[in-house]
C-alpha cells in the first residue's frame, strides 16, 4: 500500500483526506487546518508552545502531549470537539479577509467553497 503522499495543492490534499480518513490527529497545526477545511474532524497534539497558542487562538481542537500517551485512536477521536471552532470561524475568517484587503490581496477560497 501507499506509505506517503505529497500534494502540490490544497485541493488534492483535501480530496485525499475526504477519500481516506474519518479523522486526523497530528503534531502539525496545518494538518489539522486542512483536515477541518475538508470537513474531517481533527485534533492537534500541539507539540510546542507556538502550536498550542495558534490552536487556542483559532479554537482548533488540541491536546498537548497526546502523542506521548497511551490514548487509543478511539479515545483521541472522542476528545475532538469542533463546536468552538464552528463558533469562532466566521469571526476569524472575516478578520483574515480584512487583513488581505488591507494588503491589496484577495483570497483564493471563499467559505462556501470550504464547507
């Protein structure tokens, strides 16, 4: 079977996630973000303070140090709560759009294309 994939676009990465995964768990924030954008529940183990701070700010489900424990996949999945991110996403996205517009840029994605 496949041991590794390399995606050159967020679209192909999201498609692969949607095809092969029911949830995502890992140490990297961007992995959790792309999974959540693909509609896949995700949890970041937030291996460092920057990751933990970013997860907290964006309301991304996180459990620092989970990778170093004896949690089963089922126990990790049960800890995923996407309600906080669903409540804060619109505000964060609006802030992002404002930042992009002030910089003279326009985003590639729109919320209707993500969810």
